[in-house]
C-alpha cells in the first residue's frame, strides 16, 4: 500500500513539472527527478532561481 501512495504522489508532482519546466528553459525529462523527494525540492529551487532571474529583466 505505501508503494501505491508513493506512485500517486510522484505522479502528482511529475505531471505539473512536465508543463512547467520547459517554460523556464529546463528539459522536461528532468521531471523524472521528482520520484525522489530531494529531486522535487531541487527542481523547485531551480525554477525559483530562473523566475527570479526573469523578474530582474
């Protein structure tokens, strides 16, 4: 049962990342890093840095 929860949570983070990452110039296949919780945090940090960079322009 915990595996099912893990898959649901992974899918709930990977699917939106597939849409968001290309907007910030990151290859959409990096969304697979969301399988690991630390990968999700790292991608969110990277997107935040890119957004901060876009806001400065």
